[in-house]
C-alpha cells in the first residue's frame, strides 16, 4: 500500500504543478480572454465588490459543500491541498516565465496553457486523493447524470461563462476555446493516466470515482 500511496501522491502533485504552469501560461496570453470561472469571479467582483480572489475562494467553498453533499462524502485532504498548491505553483511559474510581447507568442502561450490545464487535471484526478472544487462539481455531474466528463465539463463551463457574462464579466475567444477544449482533453488525459498509474502501482488497487 505504501508503494501505491507514493505513486498516487506523485501523480497528484505532478498534476497540480502542470495545472499551475498551464494557468500561468494563460495569464501570459490573457489578451485572448479568461476562463469561464474567472469570467464569473470578475462579474461578481464588478457587482458586489470585495476582490476577484475572494470570490474565487467563496465559490470554491460553496462548490465543495455542494459536491460533498451530492457525493455523500467529506472532502479529501487533496481537495484542500489543491486549493493551496495550485495558487503557489501559479505564482511561481508566473514569476519564472517571461512575458510574451508579440500577439502570436501570447496566442501560443494561451493555447499551450489550456492544454496543460486539462492534462494536469487528468493527472491529478487519476490519483483519487481529492479533486479541486470545480473538478469535484464535474465529477458529481458525471456520477448523478451518468454522462461523460466531456459533456459534464463543457456544460458546466458554458453555464458558468454565461452567468459571468450576465454579471458583466469579460468573455473573449479564449473563453470559448476553454469552454469546448477542456472537457475532451481532461477525459482523454484521465483515461491514459489511470492506466499508467495502475501499471506503476502493479497489483495494488486504487478505487476511482
């Protein structure tokens, strides 16, 4: 079991690091728009004040509560570690990576960032140590409605982006790309990573969602 846990934590932190790198890259290419959840956070900030980060945290807490009730289980430690370490990795890579001054480089940063966010999601979710707030909501939808990750993630992104837009949040071409690209890539990445994790663990079993 110790071998299994070591591999699971390795996958978890690798995925979180990849997500942090991906978000940092989208920040470098933010001229093309922000993700659906950021559209909502900015819209809430415009209407009710506080800060964008505060609304992100509030949304995260609400989502964790809803997901825990829906899945009938308490949040795992990985859920809270996700909230902490994604931000830390984001800040680190945002400091490390150079700014892209040409529009073509910004677009490349943005596209690569979207891919890495989705791939990182598949890597860390495969460890089954606790999904982050938004991924927990996605997994809840998959379990309750027996749909694919692609469908659940895409619908969730559309609803959130539309709600944010109604509140005055900024929607750009990048937002639309993220709405339709994240779900399929997460589903592909998750399937591959689960198989890879099982090979690394060997005979020891991991229970997945």
